[in-house]
């Protein structure tokens, strides 16, 4: 009788684990599909945190018999609601996106290191030098612009590079520092936008500058198709 009871309890345990794993897998797929696939290749600290927390929820609960499947489902539902809601807010509000993800920090500009920007980015001189050497750059004076990204990467633009590595407009926001890199002003940019049939930068999803030409990707495809 004891053996039968033990086997039954073992079967219930593994069934419980199986159902929780299945529920966790389904919820993971749904969250990725609904919130976007940015979590698969994290580009911001928040992406990393989302992955860690979701993994912790699934991994820490599946073997705990004290947490029922219903409780597990409710927790996953709450987390999914938070992730999806936060991503939607990030796409609609620039201020909210800056608050959550932060912003890239320019630490080298026109061959000079911005010490205060390095302190703000919590990066030391040794780390700056190491990141430059890793890109085959041994003198700061050779760098036109170096940007410390949210994910810890250092993106470098050399003085002899013709095209910037960053777009001039992203999500309807003019990137003034990039304009400075190519020796252009906001007045020039607005004139170019008006020439293309646009009234403001808010109409543009993405604008790139390549070989002296401004390439625009508007939010609305109507003007682009004309």
C-alpha cells in the first residue's frame, strides 16, 4: 500500500512539473510573439532583466509543489501583462523609453574625451582605451565620435569616415549630435525634409545620410510611394 501511494505521489509530481513546463513554454512563446523578438537579442539592460526574471519565475516554480498550476499561471499572466504593456508604452512615449532604457552617451567627440560623460556612463579610462584598442584604434585624436551604447558596446566613428554610423532621425526625433558629425544643421535638415514633401521630423521613422544623400523612411508610405 505504501509503495502504491509513493508511486502515485511520484506520478503526480512529474505530471505537475510537466504541466508547469508546458505552461511556461507556451507563455514564453506568447510573450516573445506579442512583445517583439527584442528579448532574443537583448540590446538594453531592461531586455536582460526581462529574460532573467522570466527565467527565474519558470525555473524557480516548476519544482515547487507548494505553488499550484493556477498560481503559476497567474504569476506568468501578470509578468506578461507588465512586459507587453511596457513595450507598448516605449513605442508610444519617447520620454518613457528614455527613462526605461536610458540613452547612448557620447564619450569622445572630435578627438577629445568627455570626462564627465565617461563618469556618467560609469566607464573608466582603462576601459575606454581597451575598447579602442580592440577596434584597432590607438589614439583618441583619430576618433570623430565614440558612443557608449545602453548594452555596453562602444560604437566608433573615425575622422576619415564619410558616412555616419548613426541615423539622423530615429522615431521622429532629430539626432543633433549626428548632424554635427556630418557638418550639417537642423535648418538644413528641415529644408531637405520640406523638399521631400514632409513638414516635420515627427513624420519620419528613420533618416540616414549616405554619400551626401538623405534617405528617408516615413511612418506613412503614401508619400514614399508617390
